[in-house]
């Protein structure tokens, strides 16, 4: 499944090959300004996500207690670099828990 992190890598690779954000935009079927915003960390909205083949944005549930709800599955938590709390990341690049860096959905 394509993720935003992978898409950003693909767009940056395309830019290093094409040397033009306009051409990158054409390649991915979006406006060049949108491509630039995405590689700079902007979260595309639902229509752009669909156009790019990205999955819809999910819902994040912040759990402040010590126990996870029944049925929760995870490969394991990460430790927040700011507060030291464990958290389950929604992207491979997230380094802060959802309390220190709230989800912007
Ligand atoms: Zn934190």
C-alpha cells in the first residue's frame, strides 16, 4: 500500500531526475504547487489522496491510561523523544507521541 512517506520519496526521486516540479506534478497527475507542498510535509486532503492512490486518513485514538483497549494490535510502541511516553506511531517518521504532537488529520 502506498503511504505518504513512500510517495514523498518517489516525488523527490522524480525531481532529481526531471529537475522540474511542473514535470513531477504531471507525472503524478497533480499541480506542481501541490507536489511541492506534499514533499514539504503538507498532508493532502481526501480528494488529492484519492487522486494519488493514498489510503484515506484514519482516525487516531489517544489512550492516556496504562492499558490498551481489548483487541488492540501493534508490533510494539515507540518512545516519544520529548516526553518519554510510549506510543504507537501512525507513520514510520513519527518521533513524538500524539500528546506532544497532536494528529492533524
Ligand atoms: Zn510525548
